C-alpha cells in the first residue's frame, strides 16, 4: 500500500518495526481498532483499509498533529486522534483489536533524548517500562474475543510478554520476527 507521509524530527520515522506490524494486521471490517502510539499514523493508515472504526493515541502531541496532517494528505477522514498516555484518552472504552509498536529499548540515563522523540524509544532500564504498564491495563479495554498485536524486541524479553499474556487469559504467540544485528524485532499476537 502506498501512502504519502510527512515526517518530523520529534516524531518516530516509520521503520522495519512499523512495517512488521502494518504488514501483519489481523483486522475484520466490523472491528473497533485502537492503535496506541501512532507516530506518523502509518500503521493506522494500513488499518483503515480493513476497518472504518479506528482510534489512535499518542503521548507526543507533535505525533498527534503530524498524524492528523498525514491522514488528511491521504484522504483518510475517519480516524479519531486522541492525545495522552496509554489508555487514559479512552478510559471507559473497549475495542476488538489493540495495536502498539512499543518503545521497547532498554534505556540508561545517558541514552535519554531531550525531546518528545524520546517517547518512541525509551523502555526504561530493562526495556519493559511501557510494555508492562500497557499489559496491566490491556484487558480492561478489550471486548470478548479481542486481540492485541504488539511489537517489541528480544532485548526486552519476549518470553516475559508471552507469559504475562497467558496469565491474563490470552493465547499468545510470536506471529512474525525480523533479525537485526543485535536483536530480533518481534510481533506478538494475543487472542482472548
Ligand atoms: C516506536 S514508535 C511507533 C510509531 C508508529 N506507530 C510506527 O509504528 O511507526 C512508538 C510510539 O509510541 C508513542 N508512545 C510511547 N509511550 C506512549 C504512551 N505511554 N502512551 C501513548 N503513546 C506512547 C511514542 O510517542 C511513539 O510515537
């Protein structure tokens, strides 16, 4: 699928991890879809080819504004954009599919970047700061038979995510992965 997108210095530029998610979406036409951390909006644009009911969020206001521009540029009118941390902007709402290409890199104090682009990478010391927060709240926002598709790295412990999902009642698996120099980027799917 070809989309025209603008990029900005403070917003994550789509990379292999974005496309690993975008190319493996499991969305039905009736599904209510939430993408957390939309960045430029690229994954949501792919998702919009499957369903009309897409909501996106980001903790980086620049990303929300850029996604708005990119949706317009591609004549996509029906994606709802909300600003905020994880599920805060969708407090009492549930979805059928939740997508998140997470900030998954183990990050030391000296790695921290001094602008909002930091949100794209910073997974805390063990890479799991955002992953665990996300998983803890996930089930409250999924309908029966709901599904999660998330991207992380072997550097932030895939097995821990699989175990956590199983504990929460999901059937979980690594659905796809790509090897880079020092890590595997993985797509983990969980099914209720
Ligand atoms: C790796 S980037 C992915 C961007 C885009 N989805 C893509 O695949 O190209 C992670 C995104 O999640 C956002 N993010 C990080 N922590 C977040 C949080 N707690 N709540 C909402 N968004 C968050 C970042 O600002 C960033 O846009």
